[in-house]
C-alpha cells in the first residue's frame, strides 16, 4: 500500500486530496501549514524522515497572484524553496513526489492548447516562482518527480470564482464578468483523482496537465453557475479585461493540452461543463454551511456591540 504525505492539506486542493485518499483507505498524512511550514528546510527533512512516505504531494503554495508582484521573494521561498526542500527530502528517502503547478508558467497568449513540453514564459511573479518550483523538483528527482499543472480551480473548501458567483447571485441584480480570458474550469476533486491515478499507474516521471477538457471564459463560467442556481443567466453581463485593473496581468489564453495522459491508461478529466454539474451540489452545500455559520456567529448579530463585530475571523 502506498503511504502518502500531503502538504498544504487544509487548502482547497489539499483538503479534497486527503479526503479522496482517506475514502480509498490509503494511508495518508495531511500536513497543514501549522504542521509543516515548507519554507522550514529542517522541518521538511525531519517530517519526511519520520513519516517515510512513498509519495509526497506538495499542495502548499503561495497562491495570492496579485500580492506576489510586490512580494516575489516571499512567494519564491514557498513556491520554489519549499518545493526544493521537499524534493531533497524525497531524494534522500527514495520517495516519489508530485509538485502541483499552474498554467501561469506559460505566457497565456497562445492560440492552441499548451502542450506539456511547450517552453514556459511566465509573465507574473507568481508564474515565475511556480516555474522555479517545477524546475527544482524535476531537477532533483529526474526519475521520480512529477509536475501536475492545473488551472481555474474551484472546490468546496476554499475561496474560488464559482463560490463568489454563488454569493453575488444572492446579493446583486446583475454582475459584470470578463469575457476575453479563456480557460478550463476544473474541480479540485477531479485533480485529486488524477494525481492518485497517476501514482497508481506506471506513469513515467515528468509533466502532466490536470484540467478539464473544453474551454470557456469567466463570463461563460458565471453564466453556467447562475443557470445551476436557477437564476437568469442574462443577469451576467460580459466586460473586457481592460475594465479591471490588477497588479498581475491575467493570461488571455490558459488552455492546456492533455497528450501525456494518452500514454497512460488514465482518461483525462472530462468536459468542464460536466465537471461543474457534478460538483455543484457539494459546492452549494459548502457555501450554505459557511453562510449559515457566519450568520450564527455572535459577532455577526445585528445587535452585537461594535467592538465584538470588529473582531477578526
Ligand atoms: N486555485 C487555482 O485556481 C489554482 C490554479 C492553478 C494552480 N493551482 C495550484 O494548485 C495548488 C493548490 O492550490 P489551492 O487552490 O488549493 O490553494 P490554497 O487553497 O491557497 O492552498 C494552499 C495551501 O498552502 C498553504 N501554505 C501557504 N504557505 C505555506 C507554507 N509556507 N508552508 C505550508 N503550507 C503553506 C496555505 O496555508 P494558509 O491557508 O495557512 O496560507 C494553504 O492551505 C497550488 O500549487 C497552486 O499553485 C491553483
């Protein structure tokens, strides 16, 4: 039986990966940031030596894309330094490693899906730090390192675009959403299952793309979400990206190709629309549970003293 160690285990993807492994009866140790800060090289060495995993999946990351522009060194410490320490620990322990990465390693201006072997050209600090993480892992683990790139994630256990649309549908008569960025909305549970399948198959080390097939824009995803809520999709209005200013430029084309899966007996994740239809009951239940919990916190009560309402959560 494969022993797994998952870092970033309380993040959106890490939570679903640990849950999927647990439901399969696989021995898994999930480490959140409090349990293992990946920037602490000595702790990384110690944890891998103590748990002796067969596979380490690194879901820990600095994921604040805009904040990374002004804090590239800190982002690099997590996204590259952390990955490098984990890879060194895996090399010493004879473990395999999966480094989760991103479409942001590419320039995002192509007119055909990016292949696994295409030359990266990140245009953001976040993308540069994630690319450095990929290289750190593949360089240290040439025979046992995997990079799984994903993109446009949504899931039940973290903030994401679909959750935001569920909230805004409830709060606003109409929402404006960009319609000139193209990508593949992808459910974290689908990425988790592909990571597990990758390790269970006799996959060669290297780069794999774990995103849904098909493509849409954020506008298309917002409309689909409104439709799933039983709301009128016409309440979502298209706008160009030029109407939004962000610290980090957003890729206009983030579609990834899936040719590497064809060499395995593992089908790629299916169509993005099918994915969100399967995920939606869980996403909605998680949103409602979080909203209900927030409503019942004393500091949210309308009559609560101002000082109490200001308490950070
Ligand atoms: N979300 C997307 O759309 C997307 C797209 C492409 C690729 N990815 C990649 O997918 C992976 C998972 O992303 P996600 O969406 O699950 O992100 P997430 O919800 O932000 O999870 C990342 C986790 O990493 C933890 N972390 C941050 N710094 C750490 C450190 N120094 N040591 C240990 N843990 C640390 C965070 O803990 P705290 O909460 O305590 O900070 C958080 O639990 C990442 O590699 C990301 O780059 C995500």
